[in-house]
C-alpha cells in the first residue's frame, strides 16, 4: 500500500519527478531550492537515496523511501515544502510518479517508467 499503513516487505518506494523551467531567469532560485531540498531529503528519516539530474532538456529528481509516511513527512516540510509552494512561479510543469519496486532502477530506467506513467 502507498498510504504507509502496511509495509511492503522487500520493496522500496520510488519517487521520480521531472519538469521544465519557465525561463532561464528562474534558474538561480530553482537550483537553490533544489539544493536545499536535496540536502533535506538526504537527512530525512526513511530516505534510501536522492539524486537529481537533467535529461532531454528536463530537470529531474529521483529518490527512494522506506515508506510513504516518511516520504510525505519530508515533502511537506522545510526546503521541499517551500519549493512546492514556489513551483507555479518557477516551472511550466513538474510531474511526479510514485511506485514500488524490488530495487531502485537506474536513473534512465526510472525515467522510462515515469515517461510511460505520465505520457511525457
């Protein structure tokens, strides 16, 4: 279950999101908030890994979590919470896909799963 009420033994909760900046002038704020959110994620309980990258002209974040409750706790607070509230001002679009997997796929494989799920 993704609500965190029942653990999925032997799986990891993966979160993969991507988007595009509205304009290059938004890059400094976006990258500052991203760096702070990455630092926050890496220090958060339940975080297994956190990566960011660029592919096909889009910016991505990719993280693994022990549970949905831990992921949501991170997502709503601190730097990531600020980044969420600033999303509309900084990016044209940003879309996430959350899924469980037995192990963390490579960045490119996770991207393919995200692209299939979001139609991007």
